[in-house]
C-alpha cells in the first residue's frame, strides 16, 4: 500500500512538472488609496493652508515586474504562484490662485513591496486565443516607503521646492491583498489585468491606544495592475 501511495505521489509530481510553465512579466500599477480616511486636510501638509476643502488621492503610475509559475490542473484550471516587485501609493495635488499668481503643491506617497500572489486561474477552451479569469490573494512585504513634497509658484522670486522623507518606520511591514483579474494567452505571450484590493491599514497603530479598531487611519492600498509577459514551456 505504501509503495502504491509513493508511486502515485511521484506520478502526480511528474505530471505537475510536465504541465508547468515558468513566466516572466512586467508592466504598470495604477496605484491609489481607498478607505474612510483617504481624503486629507491640506493643513496636514502646510498649517497655513486653512479654509481649503479636503484633498482626494489621485492615481499614481507605478512599475511592476516579476516571475510566475503556472501549474496546470484539469479542465482549464491552473494554480499560479508569483513573486513580484510592486510599486504602490498615491498622490495629492493642490493648486491655489491669489492675486493672479498661482501656487501648486504635490505630495506623493511611495511604497515598494515584494508581493507573493497565489492565484487560481480558469482558461476558456478557445484555440489560439485563450481568455481566462483569475482570483486569489497576495501577501506583500514592505521594502521601502517615502513621501515626496513638491511646490511651484509663478510669484516673482518664488523658488520651487522638493523634499523627500523616509517613512518606512511609520508603515506596517506586511500587507494582505485580494486579487481578481482577466487576461488571455496567445502562444507564449500573456496579457493580464487585475484589480488588487489591500486589506490591511497602511499606518502602524498608535502607541497610545491598545487595539487596531481605535487608532490607525483607515487608508488602504489599491491598484489596477496591467502586465505583459512571456511563458516558457
């Protein structure tokens, strides 16, 4: 009985390897923030900016790249683990005109992550053009985080400014995300678009409060990741 079980496991592994494909991909992430506290008061960036409405986050164009390993199962189903470098974040922009002079400011929140997604994919049986749907989860490890503040003005004598600060210690080190997406395979090429929803608050809990429900601002990562890649047989 043990020999039969061992032979069965070896055969299963051999079949899995035979129907596995290694892939390399790269693309963009249209990063943004979501959550109840995603909008911020301009005074958080400059105390003199009073009486202005809250600023909503805007999409930040980010880069992604990594590798994948697809293991085909049955009836169009496959499992695909990946290791991806993903830039995330968002930006806030402000423009104010006084006396014919305009001043602009931009605050960009930048996070670099090593994401490890695990996806379940289903390919439709269409020859040459094989569309698929996918879903799963990803765990992201924070590699670095910075906030960049930039200002410009056409006021005579005014100078542009640009400052960047490391904020990695203010953010949580890990992030769980859920993924849904679509794509298609053409020969060895793969095109993919997926919506990624971060489930963990970005900011660390405050020391003055004991539980997560009472403190950290409700701001989460989200993004639309679009990639193209090649899959090696």
